C-alpha cells in the first residue's frame, strides 16, 4: 500500500467508527414501538434541527458554556498558583501529598449535598462542583510541570540576578505551558462530564437542566439531540486544546 | 631565565586594588557538614586580567566559580568585589556555563534581552533595549541570527548567544565555566579569540575554568593549577607573551612542559597516597 493511500485511510478510519455507531443506533431503535421510534436517529436529527432553528437551545447552551468558563477559570486561578508554590517547595508538597490525593479521590458529585447545604440552590453550588472537579488536573499538571523545569534554566536566571518572583514569572511559567495545556485539557474533559449532573441541582437553564426538562415533557428525540450537542461541544473543546498544545510544541521544535 | 615568556609568580605586578579578592575560601557541594570541595583558596583578580583555572574534573573548579559568583554559599572565607563583600549574585559578575542554556521559547534577541529586563542590573526599554541587543549581537558576530531559536543554532552559535547575554549586562568580571568544553577544535579557537577580543574591548576581567592546557596557554595572563580532594591552588604562572599567541607558539612550549610536569605531580600524589581515589574521582 502506498503512503498516500495509507494516510488517506488513517484519516478515513475514524469516520467508519462514527458510521458504525449510527448504524447500531438505527438498528436498535427500529421496530414497531412508538417509544423506540422517538429515539431513532432520524427523529433525533429532526429535533436537533428544530432546536437550533427555533433557538430554544441557545439560552441553555450559553448558560452551560459560561458555567464551564467560570469553573475552569476559577480552578485555574486556584490550581495553577498553588501548583507553582507546591512544585517549588518540596516540603510543602510532601506535607499535603496525602491530604490532596485523598480529597482528589472523592467524586465531585459526592460533594453535591454538602454544596447545596452550604451554598443553597442555584448557580453557586454548580460552580463549586465544577471547580472541585477541574482543580485537580490543573494543580497536578502544574506541579509536574514545575518538577520538569530544567535546573540549569533556574541557575542561569539566578546568575543574571533574577529575583524569585522573576524566576517564577519569566522562567517557570513559560516552561510549564505545555503541562498547563495538558492539565487544561484534562480539566475541560472532567468539567464537561460533571456539568450535566451538576446542572440538575435546581438551576433554571443549562444543558443538564434541559435534559431533565425534555424527560419531563417526554420529548425523547429532543433529549437525544441534547446528548448529541453535549458530545459535539465536548469534542470541539478537546480538539481545540489539543491543537493549541501541538501548536505550542511546534513553535519550539 | 628572563628570556622566557613566563615567570613563576612571586608577586603581583598590579598596584591598583584588585577587582575581586577572595580570602581563605572554602565550600562544599551541599552546605555545611559535608567535606569541603575546595579549601582555603585565596586569590586576587585585577581589572581586565584573564585568568585560567586549570585542573582535573572534580577538583572543585566549577564549585569555586559558582561560589565566587554568589550562586552558592561559601563555608568559610570571604569574597570582595571592588572592596565590597559578595553575598549573592551581582550584576557586575557575568556567567557563561558549559551549556549555552537558552530558553527554548525565546529567539536569540529575546534571550539577550532577558538579561536586560530584570529588576536588578542594567534595565532597558524599547529603542534602548533594541540598541543594546544589537550591540551585543555585533560583539559576538551574530547580527543576522537574532530571529533564530535555540534549536536552530550550532553549539558554537549558541555559546555566542550565551556570551552576548552576559556581555550585554556590562559585567566587570566574566566567569566562564568550561565554556568551550563541548565544541570542536576549530570552533574553540574562534571562540577563544572572540572572548579575548570582547574582554579586551570592554576591559572585562575573565576567570576561565578549563581542563585544556593549550587553551589556558593561549588565553591566560595568569594560570592557576588546582589539585583535588580538597581542591586547592598548588601552582601559579604568569604568561607575559603578547596575544594573540598563534604566531609565537614555540615560545609557549617551555611553560607547557612546566605545567605538564606540575600536573603529573598532582596525579602522582594522588596515586601514591590513595590508589582507590583514581577510580572514584571521575
């Protein structure tokens, strides 16, 4: 096989998986039952077009996107500086190692009742859950990034009389950007997964809320359409960050 | 023996107060409590002087250099720069290491500008910064390479950038830690000439760590020989032959023999006293 056709094949193969998935979906929802038919791909895509055309989905989409941005931003604001401080202080890192690994293993969703008790119903507990979910990949990514900083780079900066703050902002931070992008990508993945259940916490808009809403209205084709939207947006975010990561790598090599 | 282009040092010919003076300096690799890497070293460096520190690997040359420059603390003794005690890194002291240590996210211009935009030491902005970087690039013959990144540079070019970065801060003393150790013979000769030229032009004193006798003979005004375990200075020679010395290599031969025999004594002392140390002293 020639290399061009191999390359063509490798680009084409992922789509065969998508096609197979669609086929299975279609086979599973075929039949006499009306209920099954409302889950069929055809109905789902019809509902999708409808949701977009009527604009019904937009307020939910924007509400969710804003929440994700806020959660990710808050997690970055906490996780990155904390990760830098930890990475540069081995003793502090050792002191917190058990505590952090312990808390990290608690599913963000397990915090739900506590979040509601502390913060009430509404946007605040949702933001809390998203931040709890996203902070770990960012924190741990930052720490491993700081560990990977070339010691010689630090020595050189010191030889130029750089202050500790200058060493952090001008040597450590640029060094750890690839690690940060990886952490951001992982955080994005987990935040997007936690978003939907978190939005079932009595908020008035959002994709999670909308799923419950379609269920209550028995609008199953709309429900599946929302699932498609969730998957598509998650995939797009991930692809964007993956691309940013590769671009950063290419700019250096 | 006055016809020889060198003398065994007995006194310093300089009258001015020294640029750098160290007194009974000792240091270890990792703070106090460990045996000293070098012990009881005293020396003076005068303005514009080129001094080579010659010695085997592991004799503490690099540690001495790092201690002198304030990169690591001394165990005992003191360091004076123009009469002032050195406790931390100083803008008047520039470093060039064996590796060029260029940040991969910066091109050549940015690498040089890095040292000119820190709070301590010379600080420039905009047009002044551009001018200073241009001047530093000219100094090392890299005016066309400003846009290149570290991975696009040869070893010699990278080391030129590293030198330019140190020079741009207008140091009065340059500490070179085997700066040409990783380069091929021809590039080494070019770089030796370049370093001598810029040091002379800017009246910079140079303390140059090397393990290459010929390098020391070609560049140094004075050569120190260091013994190891613990590192101490065992010999000192003045080289008065004018630079560049490529035209008068023959005249350097007697000194080369003298240094070689001193080296063999250092090695011999090691062998007779402690046979195990030869295999562990790598």
